[in-house]
C-alpha cells in the first residue's frame, strides 16, 4: 500500500469526480463570490462484527491528505501548478503520512440503486461481508465539506458475523482501489478514536461515539 513512487504534480483540466465553479451573488446588498466543487454524494457504513466484538474499518492512501503534509513541509510545492509540464516532487515524504483510517464508504453514482443497495455493495467490495439491505440501519445524513463541496453523506450501521464474510474485500483493483481491512476491538475503540497519531475521518469518531450511546448499553454484560 505504501510503495508510492514517481510522484508528479500537474494541473487538473478535467475530472470524472470534481467540477469547479464560481458562484457570484449579492448578500444583504454586498457583492460576493465563492469558489466550490460539485461532486457526488456518498454513503458510509459503521460495521460491527458481533462474532469478535470489533469494528471493521478500512485503511487506504489518500493523495489529498498526503499533499497537505507535503505542503506543510515544502510550502512552495503548489507554486507552479499552472505549468503544463509535470512538476516532479524531489525528496518526497514517506507515503504513510497520507494513509488514513475510514469507515467503509463509496460515492452515489448509480441512479438505478438505492442508497442502501449502494452501501451493501461497498461493504462487500471493501470489507468482504455480504449483508442484506434489510440489515442496514440508517443513522443520519449530513453535509460534508460545506465550504468546498457541500455534498451529502448518508451514514448507516450494520452488524455482521464471521459467517457473513465471503471475500477478502480490498476494493476493486481495476478502479485503482487498494484498501486494507482493519479491525478495531470495541474495548479499544474510543482510545483509537481520539488518538491523533492515527489519522482518521470525522465519520469514524462520530460513529464510534454514536455506537457508545445507542448500541453499547444494550450489549450483553460480560
């Protein structure tokens, strides 16, 4: 996962996932503008394995996170982003600085499928568990990246067992996905959530807290 080589930075002139816009408007008599991106909505799933009392999350390299760390160490890295030629990154940081822990998730790009069906597909592809749509519990939906994208993410919860795992997961290699499945024991989950040395999304922290408030009190006492 962390064997990242031949890093190069160049302008993004077109994308399958991002569309940049500038909105010009007047608010309370003052002219303003705001730059933003249109992108897909998404789903995410908090997976709890009841066989081993652990959460199932994913771990993957995120180029955007990596480049934030690169800029922090090399503030001039984005100065030549308008050049058409590749800008090679000299002495790159280790790829591990761009690896994050996340909930199983995916974009909503199949209009013929429900959010629940898309979520189940992601659980199978990324984590290897085959779950029926009826097992999903909708937790909530919220706006992510409100200053940049404003897209909506819908969060689900599902319980699985070892017997429901029919594959290794790992995502779809043909789409460039390289995902590692990670198990977080329930007893360590809140320590994990607040450990800043383990980069993670807010979805992980929020969903672990939700579990502690809504599911954990109903679990059988040891």
